[in-house]
C-alpha cells in the first residue's frame, strides 16, 4: 500500500494541499501528512505554520470519503494526542496511525490506546515501546541497512511496517522497491511505502 508523501503532488508547492490529497485518494493511495497546532487549531504543516495553514478539519472532511485508505500522521509537536485522537474518532476514521513523536509524548499516545508506530533506522535501534506500538516506521537516512528479512520479521511479529522510500533522502528508490517486492508471504496492506512517487512505486 502506498502512502503518498504529503499527498500526490506534481510540484513541490502542492505538498500538503487539498489538491495533492484529493489526487492521492482518487488514485487509491493512502497519505502521509504533518500535524501541528497553531493558535488553538490542529493544522496540516511540515514547518512552523502561519495563520493561513490548512486546518485538520478540512483534511478530515475529505478523508472521511476514503476511510478505507490509510493515513500516516507525522506529529510535529508534543501535546496533540488527545485532540488528534478525538478528531479521528469523531470522523469515524480507524485506518490511521501517528508517528515521530518524542518518547515522553509517545507515552501519552500509548496511554490513550491510540494507534502509533515507533521508529527504526541506522540511528534508532529497537525501542522499549515497540511492544505497545501497532508497527514500525522503517527509515534509512544514508543507505538501506534493512533487507527483506528485516521486514518479514516485523510482519511475523504482527506489526505494520511503513518504509520510507529512498528518494525522500535523495537516493534512487528502485533497488529498495525491488527488495520490498520480494517480501514473502504477501503482506497485503500491512506493508506500506511512504513515497513521492506512489504511481511509479505501485507499478
């Protein structure tokens, strides 16, 4: 399953916009996006937002029409667990998870029973919170340190695995995509790829 990184955008200015989100959903892709708070509102923004930031409510109004597709919510500020979880529940959305929180903030997500992923990379070894998490956000900053066996072991432990595609770190993605294609048995929607090229990756 593809997670369109900040939506399915054609130009970088479209990242985290309603046009990119709509395009992703219409193509059958899930979405990875960024959540912050600004002046008392939850907003979609990778960088510190201004008053014109896209509100979470508008995004959820669209997402509700595609509730079967996954949402990966990249948490850019602490203290959002209760508000975001409440908003997701009120919208009737169940196929989502949060990730990238600080460790102290992750405890709040765990205590709420909210869906979250822990991180793993060449700098981040298995974590104490892995057991409570629904899955792992698998990253590789400087080269693919993981292989098909890494992914298969996590899937066998009944974890969802979301892999960061190499182009997000400036590398050619096709070799890593080939590794993911070799994962057995078929992981179905438990294996996700966060990518700037969701159509290319899917094909």
